[in-house]
C-alpha cells in the first residue's frame, strides 16, 4: 500500500514529465525558471504561513543534523575515492553524487504525500538547510576548490526561496493574517509547484545522457540510497530527534542525487556523465529503497 499510495504518484508525475520532454522538447530553462522563481516561493510561503507547528526547536536540531550528515557523506566519499584511486575529475563527480540529495524536486512532494501538511512544514525547513551545502560545498567540489564558498553563499541568498522564508517568518512572528484575496491565489499557485517540481525531474531525466563508466555510478547510487539512510537514522538517534521530525529528516535525505550539481559538473567539466548517470539510476532505484524505508520507520 505504501508503494501505491505514496511512491507511485510521485513516479507517475515524473513519468509524465519524461514523456513531455521526449515528445515536445519544450524550453526546459523557461519552465525551470518559472517553477523556481514563481511557483516554488509561493509553495514555501503558504506552507510556513499555514502551519501551526512550532518549528524553532526543529531548526536547531536540523542544522546539527545537516552539518553532521553532509560531513559524514563527504568523508565516506573521500575514503572510497582514495581506495579506488579516482582522478580529480572523477572524485568531484563522485562526491557531488553521494553528498547532495534531492530534498526539493523529489523530497518535498514525497513528504507531502507521506505525511501531509505537518510533515511538509518540516520538509520546507529541511530543504532550506540542505540548500546551503548544495549551493556552496557542491560548487567548491565541482570546481575542485577554485570557487569561493563565500561567493557561492552570496549567490544562493539571491534565490527567491529565501525571500519567501523571510517573509513567511515575519508574518508568523507578528501573527499577521493575510486577506483571502491574497492568500487564496498564493495557495493555488503553491499547489501547482508540486506537480511542476516532479515534472521538471522527469524532464531532466529525459535529457540525461548516460555515461559508460559505471563503477563509480553504482557505488555512488549505493551510498546515496542505502548508506545515507543508515547514517541519517543513527544521527537522529544520537541527537534525540523523534516523531514526525525524525521521519521527515530520514526520508527526505534518503532521496536520489540532486539535479543542481549536474549543472555545476557541466560548468566545471567535472565528469557530468557520471553525475547524470547517478541521478538517473538513483531516481529509478529509489522507488524500491524508499518504499522499504517508509515501511520501516
């Protein structure tokens, strides 16, 4: 039942995006920008404003969790790269694929389907927290240390996602009620972001060119889908995180490899074929791993 009620709807929408890209070959960047700069901020804003949960304590735990999980995965990828004697380009691609998970396009809809609006509120905070390594450390790894993390941090602060978070925080803190004439359109637009995010993932998969160097691909997929959940569960137990926050943190960080690092890999020529292949296979295999993980927790 978990597969058909939670996982299957996610992959059906991804499949629609895949077919749409193959048949119509639309302007991917325009659709991506529309989703990033318009739909997603409304989704984030309405999710936080409408939530009745006290999220302040979760933020502290979430920051510690994010730092520890990112550091653990980076260390593991470093050990594997040294043992298998990867060159610098392959090492960059491998690290990007294992450390950076898809908490947004895949994670947000998945949590909403699995745990409803309360889970979604936690997922939004988690998405924001993991955006920092995605926008800083990922660039640093892809560029092999040539790009400044400080400069990368300033760049991600320009993303409308953070503006939506700040506005929602202000409205929550001062208990400001928006009139229906404003809130209803925001809610409707935000609802459209869920299928749009999954469609974009499907469209990206349709645009993926798989590489031929499969050894690092399957090892990275193994770490992303099987090792990462184990670390996440251990960290939650160590930090005393329980209940719904525990479920959201574990599931959302056990998602396939993120798409954004692929753009970095292409930009810095850091074996984008490996990154693209890991995104493709980790997304496909996650149907099984996430079904099992949801059943367990």
